[in-house]
C-alpha cells in the first residue's frame, strides 16, 4: 500500500525532526563571544529572549499525559476526524507520542508531546525557533492561534501543498504539542485537521 507507506515515511520525518531538536542546542560550550556592535549581558548564562517567539499567556500542565500521549486526543475527537481505531504509541519516553490511521487509507495523524525537549532545554515553540536558526529545520512559519494558544508550521521542508501538515502549539513557554496530519489531498484538509486536533488537545489539557 504505497499511500500508507508514504504516510509512515512522513511520520518518521516528524519524529526525526523532534530527535534533531532534542539533540541540538545550537550552542557551543565555552566562553561566549559577543556579536560586534552588541553589549554582552551582565549574566552571560541567561540568553536573550527571541522576540519572534510568542509567549503563552495561560500555560497548561501536561504532566498527567507523559505516560500516555494517546489520551491527549479523546476518542470522540479522533472519531470526528475519521479515526475510529484506537491510537497507538511508540512508547518513546523521550517524547511521548500517539498515531491514528484510517484502515485502507493514507490519512493519518501523529501527535508528539514535547516533554523530552523541555527537559533538554529545547522545549516549546522557542525550541523550534532555535532548531530553525541552527539549520535543523529548513521551514518554520507562524500559524494561527488556536483557542488562544500560538502555533507554528514547521518541518524539514514545507509539504503542505502535498497534503502533509506539521503544526506545533505552545501550551507553555517551554512545552509544545506537535501534530502531523498526512496523506490528505490538499493543504486545506491536512492543516484543517491538524488545527482541529490541536484544539481538542488544548480542551483536554484545560479539563485535566
């Protein structure tokens, strides 16, 4: 089933991105060298905040879902997106995840809770911006706020036009939840479903 295989490859690419983000800080150990024309901070251990990274006004606690990321998307919400089969986790404690697929179709959804990136100091949307600056990501673009929470589209490349959408939502300044919606016919379907999934995740976290 080539369509399903293509979707699995897309999911693998998303996981690869998160491994890259978790493993790369974009910084070199040693004494920092100020950029010409700038004034070094009085505390060199505190990095300046990136003005391009939106702040999360009302952070959410996702600690209860680290052991089972599939619970972030309730059964009813998954069914509304066409996924009637239970989600399956890869049981990766470094970045808890869950995948849903439609039997016989390429349509798929993959969710990653970036708790591992948070532990490595690369959490939240700020971590994705750092990965973009370091070259780990080649594509990063602001997305629409979902239920009051900031999002970004990201990836090794922009594949939205081919029906594959990667969307990350900042649920805290140092924590994000990322959704890959792949195997769809166009950007409207894939990114529309990614946004719906993110909205369901936010509602779950608010009710926790």
